[in-house]
């Protein structure tokens, strides 16, 4: 398997624009996580899906952020409108949750810069 | 709420042993994981403790005490390539994985 695939790897956009980040989890995994990483706030859990259903979105910072998982092989994180403070590295991770150890596999991240 | 505390920085020399502590406060605690992240890279899984005690994986070991809400990662025979950030992460019963702020380990020659 190619691992968790995120696109784009880098995104530079102007304030106010819509940004869509994409993630393809590892085939067969049933859990998907979106994280945001900044120097100030570390790795923050934004939202967690299990079997394509959002279980915990308490980390989504504002209504400007939304996430979907229409099927087991694809998820998106959308920011509309984007603001400079959204600049960060966004990671997607997936795991196969069998009730025990949950080893999460991370994608390479999307580095978002909002100017 | 929930919180995870770990030191922000640790420095050690090659060949030494270093311990990175993690204390946590959370509801629905299920287990404690450790991840490594090199600069510019993605976090990668190192170990998981679901029960009290020590788990050993090569040069790395991890310990958990559920009664003390405490765990640590032990790195032995340090190598230069071990210079990275190390994160403890709480796995909760609803299966969320929440990370601490990370410990930057610098290994000196």
C-alpha cells in the first residue's frame, strides 16, 4: 500500500479564498483523523471519523472549517473563507481500529500558507 | 477537559539513555502511544501501552502507570538519528487520539 496520501503537499492562497485539502486513507482502515500542527499549538485533533461517520468534531476551530468523508477511501477538509491564522501543516492519519492498539499512519501533510 | 504534559526539550549525548515523561489528565482513557517526528516529516508510531508496565521494542521502551496517569519513553544507546520530536498521545475509549505538545530531543556527538 502507498500509505496515506494527501494533496496538495503545499498550498498558498489569499485570505478569503476557499481551500480544500484531500486525503486518501490506507485501504481497509476504518478510522480517519485530521490534525493541524503549528509551533504554538502543536498537533491538534480537528475531527475524527469512524466507518465514514464523524465521531468527534470538537476540535474544529470555527464554522469556517468543515470535513467530509463520503466513502471509505476519501476525505476532505475545507476552509471557507481562509484566514492567515489558518496557516499550518494539516495532517491526515488513518488506522484500523480493532479495539486494541490504534497505530495511526500519517500522510506527509499539506503545508498551507494563507497570505 | 484533558491535558498532556511533557518536557519541551531534552538534550543528551550519543550512546546515552534518555527518558521522556508524560503525564495526562483525560476522561475515557484507553491507552498511551508514543510517536516520533523528524523535522519536516510526518509523525510515525513508536509504541503503545494499554496496560500498566513496560513495553520494549529494540532500543526503545515505553512504560505506563494508569493509577498515576503517567508514562515515559526510554531511549537507549542514543544515536544522532534519534534527534527528533517525540509525542505522547492518549487514546480515548471513543477512539480519538490526542497528542501532547511534544519533546524536542537533541542528540550531541
